C-alpha cells in the first residue's frame, strides 16, 4: 500500500530539520519540501492500513509537525 502524507511544519523558516527527521521514520520512502499550504510531502509504504496509520502517527510525533493529511492509493 502506498500513500502520500502532506505535512505542515510549524514555526520554521526552513522545514529541512523536520523533513530529515520524517525521512528516518520507518515506512517513509522519501520526504521533500514543497511550496504552498504544506511544507513537505512524504511518500509512504505499508503492508496494510493499520501499518500505514502507525507510520502517520509517528510522523505526527516528530517535533515541529503541526498537521498532516494523508492521500491513500486505492
């Protein structure tokens, strides 16, 4: 199962530190900065919906992460 996590990182002029931490979360294949409403996008991979949920919760626990939205490939 693949998904994209759209991520807002609070209070940083450069979200690079948060992106580096997000990249280390198990289930994150890559993370990169973007322009617009969100500061970063992460490509996620998981065996099932429950594992995907665990990955998203770990991303939300990263210091500086304010909000996420997840787009799941059907």
